[in-house]
């Protein structure tokens, strides 16, 4: 991926190292909560409201550190910042074309745990997007997991993770998240999970849409990048995660989609570059 000289975003909040809003909960230690989360196979990009029990709402907590560019000697943070900047350019243009205005989200770097408008965010939840404060939260140690536990190294895989979370931001701006959330409350658990899967697959597709346009405008993709992104999408499907963590698969409990579904929708986004083509809610069955 060719991001070495790209623009960096002004919207990165760095809460690492005990900065404002950072909470120390024993660093990256594994607790019971972590293990339970892993057991339900919910690892990547989980909707934090499901975990934090905030479905009924609650006053948003406003914790904002000043956003700035990460320091020059922090290549991983700078890479994330460049990916974020590219999503800003890409989505701003796409929204403009559709006669809408894109609002830049913030991206929060944290270690261990941090306060969010969705409750306490923990590294064990994997990167996530919190709709009420419009922020993406990531503990960069997730990238080590992606490499070591899921066997997916590479910068495009890392960019895909950010692009997926930004996909959730786009869903939020378009009012899709709210609609899904409202509908979920009127249904049983299996059906509600089905809707979550559709929301997640749409975020994968939107990540593909970003990659499509970023590459057309700035030729950011290198040979092998798309395969790398597909491997990441495939490695973190619910079926694979469940097999790895509990040894069997319970389709009704899927909230992110199978590996094959994730690959399929990511691919569709990359190939078509079309937001309308990401209508996972119209495709039944998926
Ligand atoms: Zn997600």
C-alpha cells in the first residue's frame, strides 16, 4: 500500500500513555470479560453498545482530547492517520457528489481501556466505532493480533480495519445505524443478529468502496493488496472466530457474517465502487 507520503489527518486523538481520557486497567492483561468476549466470537469491530448494555440510550459521555497529527517517530500511528485522511478525502467527495455533507469522525488511539460515549471501551473488544460520539477507537496492539493470532500481516489489512470502522461512520451519517438499532429492539435475538450481520457486511462493502475510489484517485493499491484485504476479511469472519474460540459454529449467533460473506461484500465494494451496490439489506438471503 502506497501511503508513505500521504496527507495526515487532523482528527486523531492520542490517549495513549495515560493522556486525558485514558484509563489504566492493568494494561493489556486478560480478564474474565476478555475471555467471555472471545468466547462469543465477538472480536473485531463489534458494536460496543451490545457489549456495554447501552441499548436503552443514556447520556453520552463527552471525552475529547485535542486532535492532532501523531509524532513523526511513530510510524504505526502515522500510517493510521494517513489512512484516516484518505477516507476523509474519499468520503467527502462521494458525499458531495450525492449532495450531502460528510462530517469527519475522530479516531482515538488508546491502550487498555478508555471512556467513550458508548461506555468503557476495552482493547479486547477490537477496534470499534461509537455512533453517539462519532469516534473510531483502536488500541494498536490489535495489529499485532491480526499478524500473530489471525496470520494476516500487511499494511492493507491494517487499512481495511480502519476503513471498516469508517464504514460504520458512513452508516451512522446516512441514518442506517439508527434504523437498524430501532428495528433490532422489536425482534428476537436470532433475527436481531441477522440485522447486525447485514450492518457489518455493509461496512465491509463500504470499506471496499473506499479502496476503489482511493485507488482511482491516488493509486494507493499495490500488487497483492486486495488479496491481503480479502484475507483479513476472511480471517475475522464469525465462523472462523467461533471455530477458533469454541470449536463449533452457531450461525444464529453470528453478528459479523461468515468469512465467505465478508469476502464477498468487501470484493463487491472494491469492484463496483458503488455505495448503492452495498445494499446488504435488500439481498435476501445474504
Ligand atoms: Zn463492524
